[in-house]
C-alpha cells in the first residue's frame, strides 16, 4: 500500500469513516461463542466440558480438559462427543444468552 493510500497521517485508522466500516465488518463476521455444559442431577455438579465458536465456515470446539480440537459443521454436533452413557447430559449454552446478547 502506498503512502497516498494511507492518507497524510500514514494510517487508514485515522479516518473515522474507515474505522466505522471496519467495525461493521468485524461485528458482522464475529464468531458466536458457546460452552458445552454437562448436566447432572445435582446442579452444583454442572461443568463446562468444552468451549466452541461458530464462524461462517463452521464450528471449532476445544475440550476444557484436553483432548482433540474438533472442526464440525454445527454446534449441535459437538454434543455427540460429550455424552457419557446417560450419566451426564451435554447442552449448548451460548455466551450472552440464546441471542448472543
């Protein structure tokens, strides 16, 4: 990029309109975050088994206690990998609530 493309101060980020456009791009493409939470009969025993994030290309899941990082097609597919023969039931919990707020 030439100096002419960067503006007099040398950075496009000095232009409020550019910053606004970039912020909109980032907000639009930001991943949604979720946890896989294992439900047991005792509410005090609920635990986060994994963290995940969705992008326009898919889902990435990272187990909390080690294990294999997973690339999946949907967040719901992560639940398959955290079932334990009926002892604990995995659920998706979205950061910020169901609407991400």
